[in-house]
C-alpha cells in the first residue's frame, strides 16, 4: 500500500555546503507530486534524499526529519538499502542493465535482495511487473533478449517494471521523460496516472505542461543565486499552483517569465 511522506525542516548538506534548506512538506499517499523549478535549485537532491540515494556522494548528510508513514528514514539503525527497497527510483536516462535480458532486468532487484524464488514465482512477478509498466504485450515473446535492444521509451518502462518488481511503497522519478520522444513521453505519463492507485509518486520535471498533466500536487523550488541553497517556495494542489499561486516567484516561473 502506498504511504505518506512527512518532511520537516529538512536541510541537505554536501560537506559544509548547504544544498537544500528547510524543506517542510507532506506528500500524500496515492498521489503524484511534481517538483518544479529552475536548474540547480535542489529538486533532484531533495528527491534523492527521500530514498537516501544522495548519500552515494561522500559527505552528504541531512538534518531534520523525513518519515515514511511515521517511520524516520534517517533514524538510528535504519538501513539505507532497506529504505531503497521501500522507495524505488527511476532515473532521467533509461538504464536497463545492458548485458541482462528483459526478464533478468525485471528481477534484478529481487536478486539483489538475496531472495531465492522458484521459477514459476519469478515468471509471475516478471509478467505482473511488465503488465504494471504497460510493456508486457510488446516484449512477452522476447523476454530473453537484452533490455538494451528496446527503444528508449520501452527501456524506461522496463526500468519502471524493475522498480515496481520489489513492491515499493513509493516511486521517485527524476525527469523520467527528458530523454524521450513525445509519444513515449505520453505513454509514461499515462502509466504514472495508472500507477498512482498503488504507489505514492514523486516526479521531478522541467516540463510545466507535464507537471500540470500528471500531478495532483506541485512543489516549486527556487534558488536566490549561485552558491545559495535551494528552497521550497510553496506547495499546493497543482491546479492552484498553475492558476492562483500565492507567491509571485511561482507565478513568474509557471507562466514562463523566468527559469
């Protein structure tokens, strides 16, 4: 079941550099939340902090609270690998494992978690995940072929299938359509709309129309200048953010006056 994310006074540091300052927001279950804002304003850093992916950069740390259904993801003894099982991630460029078949790509996460499963269980999981990613019909007759042989849009849906195969509660997507053509983009957007019945989804996008189309809530991040931290300016229902935002900076950004 998808779960809510509570963020309180979150500061994200790389060494002594404060990258994102004082973010407080609630991300509701079974909704799509879009994060928008100019480049370098901390959207992706914040997104990665939700499943502790930013920690792969040495010196990264957080202050404040980030909880999934009341459980502090940065609490003492919390295993980041376990967090990433609960909070899946889809990256900007499709990144199927190039030497693996479509089938093995889908179950890669299961294998990493050392789960031994019978062939029929894996077969079911592969079909269910590929159906969940709207890819099954296109690839069911070539599951043993390399994932890298698919088109860009299909590869991205394969990455989504891989992410949902481990049955996370939350799906993070970092500009999942920026490398795709318009038709593939539409397929991913339709898929996001379907997936939110089972997952809490947070998406970073530079595409205002996409944010307006796919999200229920939108958070606008901004930055005062180079070397300054990114901040959440405001967050609200998407229709409000695009029609009557409370901050002038948000209005300027969504109307295309800057950014």
